[in-house]
């Protein structure tokens, strides 16, 4: 975790399933809203409930590769998390609030769901780097109106979020985005405690490639190294990072991509060498140390 904001208001969950010989991996992170007194409880409920809901859906339908079905399962996972937070809060309307990003790899598909400004990134071995989520924040609204990212994210209200989980949420509508994986690479979820210091996907990949760990370091060691790096930059917030390694073996035998499906095989946007590869492990490992409308939206300061 970062050197500020005790207690840790971040939460992280990871899971892997192998039902019917179909390997699936799930990672979720949540960042509690600092102005809500029980935000650390909200964030833990969010990742646990969303992950459990998604595991249940995959257990019931392990062979599905329909993006629509998987997107529906992701949506239901987020709504389940919302329901459990609201149930826990009772009459405490303002005491529970958090972000959530949920990422799934299943049969050649990556699907991400997000509410707030916790993010998912893709770092392909060929050099394809992408932010897979769109923040629900004042900074993102400014970016959508043409403000350069580096300026928008440096503004005083940059981290005021326009969507969140919790009883005070003005109407939950998570963003769900499916992608067909075209090559091996890393799927990462993180809170803003990390991306505050390297927001752009190419910039964050450069950090990733130069971590002081061995070339075959596990996902857990890489996650710890990323947290250490963010702390070295100042560590002004809690930091949570989850990594899922997707290898060639994970992509064998997956259904062909439909013409209308987005994929992550766009031309490489940097000249960086391939990302370091993980050691061969059966399950992903993670570490937890410690398009937009311009109309006015409610917001929460983080």
C-alpha cells in the first residue's frame, strides 16, 4: 500500500477456474472513496461479491464463449456488488462508496467492467499497449471535450468521480467492454495509486519493462515491484495491482473472432521490447501490499 491514507481503502481479489477444462482468470480492484467513513468495507464487499458472482456464472456455464453472455455475467457481477454494499449500509446512505474494475479472461476473450476511476490495462508482448477502461471522472469528461490527458489529470478536480458503487450512487450503469486477445501479454487492473504516476499505457509499460526483477518473474513479484515503484514516486495513495499473464497455451483452441468483435491486435504503439514473461504457473498471481456526455453529473471527491 502507499505511504498515505490509513487504513487501506483499497481491496483486491483474484480467482482462477478450470471448469470443463476451460481456464479462466478473474481480477478485481476497488478503491474506497476517502470521504466515506466505511469505504474500506465497501471496497472489500465490492471485490468479493463481484468475483463470487462471476465465478458462479462461469461454473454454471463453463463452455460459453458468447461475448454477449459474458458481458451480461460481468454486468450482473457489478450489480450484485452494488446490492451487497447497499444491504450492508442499511440507512447509512453516505458511509459506503467505492470504485470497481473487474477483469475476466475466458476462452480467448478479455472483458472488463468498471465504475469510477480504477483501471484495466493490456500490455501485449508485441508492444500493443492499451487502457481498456474509460474513467468515470471529471478528468475524463474534460478529456472528452478535447483537453489533453496530462492537463486534465493534473486539474484540482481530476479525481472527482462521476459514478461509484454505494447507496448514494445516482444510478449504476457500469461500462462493459469485450476484447478478443490476439497475442500473449499481461492484463492488469490497478487503482489510481499506481496510474497517478504513469497514466498513459505506453508510459506505464515502460515502467513495467524496467522493473528491477528477473525476466521470468512471477505476476506476484511484478505486482510487488510496481507497488514499490509507485511508493518511490511518492506513494500518496493506497496502491493495489493485479496481474494476469495470458500465454500461447491459454489462446489455443479458442473460437475464431467474429468480424464485429474488437480485438487487441492493433499495431504496436511503441518500440519497446516484449514485456518480461512470467514463470509458468497454473494460476494468476497478484499482490496487495498492506463515450461521455458533457452534461453536469454528480461527483464524489476521492
